[in-house]
C-alpha cells in the first residue's frame, strides 16, 4: 500500500494520536517551529514529518501551512478521532473522508450558503482519491485482522467496541465539541456528513488554497456525539487512539 509521495506531513490534534507514530520513526530529527515540535524521519520506509497540531481549526490550519511552506511536504495525512453523525457508525469504526465541510461557517446568508468559504465559492473540500484509497484499505486490514493484537476482547467490550467497520464519506468540522442536542444541529447544517471533527476542513482549506496539496483525513469514531460523548471520548482516547493512528498508517505506508 506504499504511496507515490516522497514526503508526507502527518498531523494529529492530540498527543495520544501521534505518540506511537513518533516512537517508530527511523532517523528522527526534530525542529521546533511555531510553538510545535516537528519530527522528521521514516515510517515503514515512507519519509514523513510528524506533528501534533493542537485542537481546533486555527491550530490545525497554522500547522498545515507550516508543514507545506517550511517542510516542503508533498501531501498531508490527518489522523485522529471523531464523533459519529450517521446512525450506522459505532465506536471503533473508521471514517476516511471523501470531502470536508465547515458546519460552523456562515457568512451573510443573502450572499453565502452554509459552509461556503466567503469569496472562494467553495463548500465541499475534496480529499486525494489515491491516498484515501490506501487509507481505506489499511484501515480495513487493521479492524478486521489487527485490532485483536493490540487490545483484548474484554478490553474492546469495556470501551463499547464490537465489530468495527470502515466507512467512506463526508466529514463536518467545527470549533465546538459536539454532544447532546448539538448533534442534531450539525446534522441539519450538513446532512451529507457522517461524522464530525474539529480540524479536518481547516486542513483541507489550507491544502486547497496552497495550490491543491493532496490530503487524506482518517478518523476513528470515539463517541456517538450523544449524551455520553464526554465520557466515551476520553476513554477511547486513552485506550486506543494511538493504536489506531499507528496501525493504520504503518499499513498504509508499508
């Protein structure tokens, strides 16, 4: 599943999403820039620069722009966790984005549609088909044959994971953790989205505006954006977020 890109920037919002990745980097070098630690090296033979962006759209956008302009990456992969919007998603499932939208972006309604980037005429921001296809195949291999190697069946039950599946679809992004009634608000705003995160569409906008940098966004479902989201989210983050990111990416790059 090796990619065709020479140098890929890999981003995760939180430490748990990138910690196992940087442990496995070969020939690592470290650069401190813009208040972030950029770790360059090789993962399964793929040249990467890995960084924790921080949470939210501004943090993700700054990190992406820095990777593209200062580290000259050829493509971006964002990896992390997200809340489910579609009813057929369950905790432990994986979503690979086809495109991303900003559910909390609304200019003057008489001038712009919901989610439309003002003065750009764009709502849906597409991902790279080749990278996303490799991510889908890698995720499917992990959830069907590799998950049992990193956590016991009892451990999966404790987190609420049954038989994870892989989904491909639209991801909605906004600067607010979604739970309780906010889930219905996001569904109404972006009826095509199957899950919700806090960074993806910001990364996609930067990639789009910097000349169409190829992008892949991979999200493990940590919660159902419901009344228990505040409990489910940290539980999944602590137990499995690092495993999902590392196990999927290593398969994707091998």
